[in-house]
C-alpha cells in the first residue's frame, strides 16, 4: 500500500506541454475551429460597433455640449417674467441674448400654404458657440437686423418657397432671408415634427402672437468671459431662480441630459447586439459539442498514455480560448468598420455630429466579452472531456454523461444564466427589466429546445413506415445518433422568432397609428382660440361643412403646494416620495361636469360641481397619480395665473390616451375656473387635403393667433419616424439574422462530417446522387420547417403579450407575411444544407473515404 | 521472480436494458515479472475487458487488480493514469496514434507527460529501431498500417514500461507485415525485459508466449504454460 501513496495527488499540469499539445492537436482542425467561432464574430462586431459609437457619442457630447446649448448659461420659463427679474438678468454674464418660442401657423404668400411651425423670435448674438446653419451663411446674422425670417429647409421644400419670398406670421409679413439648415441642438426628427422659423424679437409684438394667454417659452442666453465660473454662479443664483419660477441649464447639465437620453439608445442597441451574440454562442456550443465527440479517440489515447482528466480538459480549453480570442479580434475589427456606418444610420436621432474614431476601450470590451462568452458556452460540451474514459481506445463507447450525474454541467448552466443576467443588468441598470430580459431569453431557449425534443420523440414514436425510402431516411435523420435537430431548431427558431417579433411589433405600432387616422376619427385640432373668438371659429367651421367634434376650455396653472409642502420644502425632504419635478410643470387643465367616453373613475368619487366654502374636488389621471405617489384626499394648491386655488384629489380616472381628443391629467369641476384666463381647443374632421388647406387658410386669415395641427401631416411624419426607427431596428436585427445563417451554415458543415460515412455507404450500395440529394433536402426541410414554425409560434406568443400588456391593443397578425417568412426560412435551410453537402456528392466515394477516414 | 500483475476474483458486470450482464466472472491469475502471456478466447469472451481492467483503463465491479504492487481499484482515474504513464505500455489493434501529431511527436508524448526533457534523441533512436528513421515527421495518415503499428510500438517502449499490454497487435495487418511487427514486438520486449500481456485471436502468435490464458463466456477456462522449454524458462529463467 505504500506504493499507492505516491499516486495520491495528481501530477503537475506542465502548462508548457499543454500549450504545445493544444497547438499540435489543432493542426488539422484550425479552419474548422475558426468556422465554429465564426458564429460569434458578428455578435462581437455588433457590440463593438455600438460600444465604439457610445464612446464617440459621449466624447462628442463632451466636445460639442457648448454648441448644443449655444451659450454658457440658459435661463428659461414659460410665463412672463416677474417684476424686477429682467433688470436682474441684465446684470448676468458678459453678453446676453433672448428668445421667445411658441407654436403658430405660418402662411406662405406665394403658394398660399399654411402649416403649424415653431417660431423663435431672437435678439442678441446667440448662439455664442456653434452656428445657426443657414443658406446663405450670412443670413444667420443679417436676419436679426431686418424684418427677415429664416425658414426651415423642409418647409421651403414643402411650400416650394425660395429665398426672397415672403411669409406671414400673425399680422406681419417677413422676407425669407435664408434657408435654415440646422438650429443649435436640433435633431432631424425635431425639425420634421415642428419645423423652426427664426424672426427678430423686435418684430414679435407687431405680429400680435404674443398676447396674454399664448403659450410662449422665454429663453435667456448668457455668455461668460470666464466659462469656468458658470457652474458656481448657477449654484449661487439657484434659490433666486427657484423663487422666480425660472429653470436654468448650463453646459454641464445639458451634457448630462443629452448623455442620459442617448444612454437609453445605446443600451437598447447593445441588448439587440447581445441577442445576436447569444445566438452565435449556441452555434459555438453545438460546434464544440461535435468537435469534442470527434476528439473522443484522441482524448482516450492521451488518457491511456497517462494524461490526467484535468490536462485533457485544459488542452481543449486552451484551443477554445485561442480561437475565441481570434474570433473576437476579427469581430472587433469588423465592429470598428461597421461603426463608421452607425452615425449615418442614426443621424436623424442625434443633435450633434458623431465622429467615428477607433475606440480601444470598446475593442478591449468586445474581445474580453468574446473570450468569456465563447469559453462559457464551450464549457458545456467541454466539461464532458473530464469523463472520457481511456477505455475508448479499446472500444468506442458513446456513453453520455447525464446532466443530473454531472453537477459541473449545472454549474456551467448557472454561470451562463448569471452571465446573461449580469450583462443585461450592466446595460439596463434595473433589476426588474434585467430579470424580465434574462427570463425571456432562458424561456425562449427552453421552449425551442422543448419543441426539438418533442419533435424527435414524435418522429420516433409515429415513424411513417409507409413512406418511400428516401423520405423515411430524411425523416429518420432527425433522431439518428449525432443529429443536429436540437441545435438547428434552437438557433433557426430563435432567429425566426426574433425577425418575426420585429415584424409584428412594427405592424402593431403602424396599426395603432392607422386606427387613429381612419374612419370617423378627428383629424384637425385648433388651439389657442381666445374666448371671444370661440363662437366665430365654431361658426366658420360649421359654415365650411365640418363637424365640431369637441370644444373644450383650457386653463394653464402651476402647482404651488402638495399637502402644504412647497417645491423648495419637497426638495429638502428626502423622505418624501413625491418628486419635486411635479412642481416644475405647467398644468393645462379643463373643467366640466361630466366624464367623456374615454374616461372611467377607478377610485374615489367624481364630483362635477364645486361646492362653496369647500376644497375644490379635482379628478386626476390614475397613471400620473401612481407615478407621483399621490393619494385620494391629498391637498394641492394651484396658482391659476396669480390666484391661489385650494384643491383636494377627489377621484382617479383611467384615461384612454390613444384616442384623438383632448385628454387631461387634472380636471376641475364646474364653478371655479369659468372666469380664469383661458383658451379653447376645437377638434373637427376635414375631408381631402384640399379641404384641409382651404380650412387652414380661412382660419389663419381671420384668426392669425390660432394654431392648427393637421393630424394627417403629423401621421405622415410619424410614419416617416417609424420607418427610420424600423430601419435602425432592422439594421441591428440584421446581425442576429446573419448570425443565424452563419450558425446554420456552421451546423450544416459540422453535420457534413458526420454524414459522410453514411452518404458514402449509400453511394457504395448504389444510391444515385439524386437520391442522396433528396434525403438531404428532406432532412433539412423538416428541420427548417419545424424551426421556423416554432420560431413563429414563439413570436406570436411574445407579440400577443406585448400587444396585450404593453401597447394595450388587440393583436391580429397578417397571415401572408408570416407564411412568406416560413417558406423563406425553410427554403433557405434546405438550400444551405444542400449547398454544403455538394462536396460529398461531387466526388467519388473512394476519394472521400481516403480523405476523411 | 515477483508478480508484476496479480488478479484476484475479478468480476465485471454491465447494466443493459434492465439486465445485469456479467462479462468477467471471478477471474484470478498472477503474472511474473518479465514473462510473456497471451489471453485467447472466442469473440465476446471478455478478453479485451480483462486487458482493460489489468491495465487500469477501467474499474472492476469486484475483485482486486494489483499492478507492480499497486492496488488499482483503490485509485482514482487520474491516479491510474499516472500508474499507466510510469509502468505501462500499450499496443492496440487499430494503432491509436494521435492523428494530429507526427510519428516522432507520438513517440515523445508519454515522456512529455512525465515532464522529461531531452527526449527527442531517445524517440528518434526508438523509431530507428523499428525502421522508421526516415519517417519521423510523417503524420499517421501518411503512413501505412504496418508503419503506424511500428510507431505505436516505439511509443509503447518510449517510457521504458515494466509491462506491455497488446490488444490484437497484428489484427489489422496483412500476413507479411504482421510477421514483421510480431518479430519486432518480441525482440523489443526481450531486449527491454518487459512483461508482455497480449490479447489475440492468432494462435500462432499466442504460441510464442510463455503462457496462455483461455477465456470463455467471461470465465477463465484454462491457464497453461505453453511448452516444456517455456516451462523451464519460467521456472529457472533464461540461461
């Protein structure tokens, strides 16, 4: 027994030898190993591209934040300045500009067209950083001196206007001095939704558009000789600004806000890229699984000659790390190249110019991620190396280690789920969303794997013995030893599910928009109607043959206190759940005695008439109340343009915000606001585009202060936005789709090695090329059809859940595109399968036997 | 002379489709150091299983295997791997060369596993002995069956084993090549003074070993010394 003691501890690992063996063993397999890893290249490329984009975005925001804001400090409010504030502001900074902006109708004299625009009346030298980009360039300076305007380029095209033409805003005509290409901080989309017209502030009064009750934003821009002092100065004046109900922005705060909003975009895109990577990882796991099966003989010999299980395991682990590294580097290079395209794809969403500089951080992140994830997924098949017996040298036993018998496999599964969880948490930063994302990924995999297992079970149990031989053989391949059924159904199914869900979601979104625009839904909204204009506007509308579908008064007010707490007190009270931001908004509130058809009381009691000497019972939107932690009975003090009004939350309403009509967060009962300064909103439905144009013209001509929203136009803009968002999503989903195809090609190629013997035997026995081709086609057709069918089922279920729970709409998928997708995926699988098998068919059996023996 | 291998009541059973299949049933025998024995018997008699158990490639269901004084059934698989690396050489029917390694590298592997250095010269000498000095950088697929088996022989002797296990070493070779390989096995074995345990169907080869163990249905049915000369050899050693 003494001799036994010398074998009590395993031998040293001899890492140098392990490296050498890993290199030697890979000699005849390098191209195949690279094929295995190729499925993760695109996933890594997508992530590196997005990370690089994010890095560049952050840096460019840093570099260009000044031009986003255009000044060192901006003070803003949406109500007229309190007495004394203007003279105080005259003492701030070293140069000052001011701007009033508001929505109004513009009238193009030459084409007689009208449209709602955002008017910016400017005085001073703003912007101090960056430019108002115009054509001609000098127009951005000269328009301030004359009765000139800068008109957004989309408007110029829409109304066929040219520089020198005139436009009318309110009561005043302006000459178009230049085409506005880009205003500071403006994105492509904001220009499409509300195109900008710049006019000199000196002429605003004369337009008649700045009367009391109009919704005007006041911006004051300041430049400091020493911009470093701005931060401390802003902090110093913050209490006074709060007191005067003014908000402020510095370059720093704009930087943070812009960065935050684009963090969401890059996070979303990273998750889409991550799905592509996960999809590729299934490919890696399956390829390594087959690879290790083929290596059983080699491993058994090594074990026979005295290699320990750990040594055998490490030899293959080294190969995976090496090839994972190469795959990741290739992916990182591809990602860096793709990143050059991303700014162009996303330019409409971005307020700044994005550079395409190589980001080493992103590249390192991508390579690290690639190695970790390829090792993690390869570990699943790799751990079985530990259990390969040297007895395999004497007789090949394909005895699989059962999952339940090998706890290490459970550990690997746990590590994979943990990794997905950690990665998505890093992207999302929120537990709930992370758990939801991780569970969705795990369930999708489980469902598809379950479908594959069920198929193999059913195919075996109900084997169609009466079919002809070729069909039977193709069918039997689904459950033969070393079959690819599970892996192909999971990877193709997941790819299909992903593509199909994207289609469905796009359809749901567009369906909702169309629903709003169709039938008897209103399509024209008039607002800013003064009380004395209300009857005339209604009369004119009726006279032109359009119905008055809704007419409501709107009173603007601010919130002063909640349960006795002011904004300043709320900010100081860290225990309060109510966000201090609620005090910042301007409430637009209506009053009436009854609910509309889109509202339903969910809590409390609706009171339509105010009672004297009692708190005013208001009704609040349920969602808004929940978000702001407000309860029934909470007291709210509103400032209705100088007059304090004490209210109490009497009820919560569920509001259907999807309907085109005026809806309100807060509703007052009748008997309180009737005499407050207010404007009215009128909603109608006009017919053709020509009718719409003549109605708008008539209204603008008689009531220049009234603004109109043509929902038809809004919908077409929305359509365009959805199209562009769709393109971005499709661009990212493209990585997953192509990865799916690579996984498919890799899986088929791997299975090719498995079926060579079988095909050669069949050919030796006299099977023709055509017959073998049919058997192969049948097998891949069954696989492709079932995979795409499973994927579509998964997509239907997830899209239904999205429609039902997230979009709160009905889900009725169109059958034709779904069928088309089913046939495309099935056919593609068959074609790839047959294309990759062609080398078996093209050569004489003996040659293949010699080469692959 | 001492026993290099002691087998006592060795039994191996498998579970198959709910039934217990006994492949080896209470087999016992000893092998003296330096002797040559062959294990013969019809297909399915348990020869290869017995060889696998003797060489520590598998674990028995019951019974004892003691190799060079070490109880193999007490060891883990990794510890048995060390035993194989130190004391055992193998020759297989289907050669079992590592396909991605050259002939020379295949011969060096057992010594590399021990962490030994300067082994190249020794490996080349061995390949020279088996007549493959000019084929050292060839891969197994570039060698004929006989050449592959000669590489396998060189590898088997590379770690100077105390005992050599051979599983149908000439089973995959034609008659002429078979004779050459057979001669090499015995010559090298004699030269190195190694114990040889060989599983074979070929009674002509079996006749060249000192002792023949016959298995049938997993049971040892005979264990005989081959002829008088060999008996003398075993009793009194070589003159």
